[in-house]
C-alpha cells in the first residue's frame, strides 16, 4: 500500500505539531504548512489524499483555498476544516462548497478519525485504524 499523505495547513504551531504526531502514530505520512501560500508553493497538491485546513490564517484563508481548489478541473481533495472560529454561516458555506467536516478546536480524536475515514472513502481508500498494520486498502 502506498503511503497516504494527509496535509495540514494551520498557522498554530502547537496544533500542527500535535496533529502531525497523532496522524503519524497511526501510520499516515503528514506534511504541515503554516499558510495556504506555503502549501501551494510546495507542490504537494497532487499527492494529498486529504487536507486538514484551518479557517482563519494570515494571507489566504482556508475558505479561500477551498474555493481555489474548486476551480481546478478534475481536482477533488477532501477538506476537513479544523477551527476555533465557529460562525454558523461560515460553517454552512464550507459544507455547501463540499467540506467533509468542520471540526471545532480542540478537536476530539474520535471526531478527527471519523472525518478522516469519510474523506479517505471519497478518495477510494478504506481505512479502519493503524496503517502500519495494513488496514488501509483501495476500494
């Protein structure tokens, strides 16, 4: 099974580090970026299976990135928003634009993994636990 890349874009260093460690402990390959601009400059767009995205960041926002990605033909990266900004109108907007989940910080592990299962399913990957134990497979 090829490595599954989860990309985190969040300007909060502690959130990036904690989420990276958690996902790596479950066998995922993780790349983390401080801004949308750094993510787009890196070239990981085509390798990313799922995007964990903060809403409010300096520069381009997470919602801006969601709209940007929607304009790219044949490009569908499932997005899980993770934010302390919980405006119901923004949340509704994110879902209407295709977000898989909109999780409130601090994120509960169970909620994150449930959202990841859904996002990976959209990408044709069945995941039920730790990747190092061979529990991910293409559908």
